[in-house]
């Protein structure tokens, strides 16, 4: 029965998840606060795990045509996220720091070398919340591409009682998206980690 339920979820959830995400995007009043320059050049886009509902859409708002991949865990919830991202023309590279890390980082670096964008949640897939891991940093440093941080603040929202305090904007609210374009050029890993941690927390919701 469990396998049958999961099979059904794989079919139903991605469509419903996509429709929900689009509903909140289309019914919200959006403003964009941009630090640095958001160009059409290749980037590694990063957001907190709790902001996954809206951040991929903000990414696609600025990078409409770029070939892109997200690093997604091999857990079942990761499978659901990956299937929703297909609707936004975002592919998936499956793995995490706890499972398949070496292989997924290799695949991600190859994707960057081919010119693709990369989307990463530095505190995913299981936390700790708001703690930057090294994956996105190592990839951005090695490929020498800029990082684009995506945060957002809804004027009203629900916050789930999950480890990532997942944020769901309320319908018809105002959402301010905060985008920061950062260069890590010349930084060592420890310095880059501290810098990214600091910048990603500037607009994070408590």
C-alpha cells in the first residue's frame, strides 16, 4: 500500500505543487530589491531550503531561457521537488551531503563547465537551518562563476513547523524579493563560507 501511495504521489503532487506555486506567484504583488547586477551570464543561484516555494520562480523571472539544474536529495521529498522543478524547465542532479555527495558534485561541475546554471540550497536537504554547507561554494569557486542569492519576504505568510520553517505566502500579499549578485573571486573556502553565510542571513526570515 505504501508503494502504491508513493506512486500516486509522484503523479499527483508535482502537478498540484506546480499549480500552488504558480497561484501564489501570480496573485502576489512583487517587488525586486537587487544588489549588484543580475545579468544573463551563467551563475550559481542559492536560496534557503525554507524558501523553495517561490525562489525558483524568481530565478526564472530573470533567467528565462538558461539551461539549469538543481541539486536535489535522493530522499522521497527530494523526488517530489525535482518533479515540480521540471515544470520550470529546471533539471535535477540527485544527491546530497549525506548520500551521493561526490557523484552529484562531479555532475554539477560538469554541468557548469557546459555552461548551465546551477541552483542550490546550502542548508538542504536536512539542515541545520540557515547553515551554509560547502557544496555551492566549492562549485562556484572552482568554476569561477558568480553566486546569486535569492531571499523573499511576503507581507503575510504561513510558516510550517518543519526543520526549515518552510514559508508559504498568503494569497494576494506583497512579496519583496531580495537578490544579491556576489563574486567569490580570490577567496579561500573558509572566507567564502563566512561571507556567503553573512550575506544570506541579511534578508532571512527568523
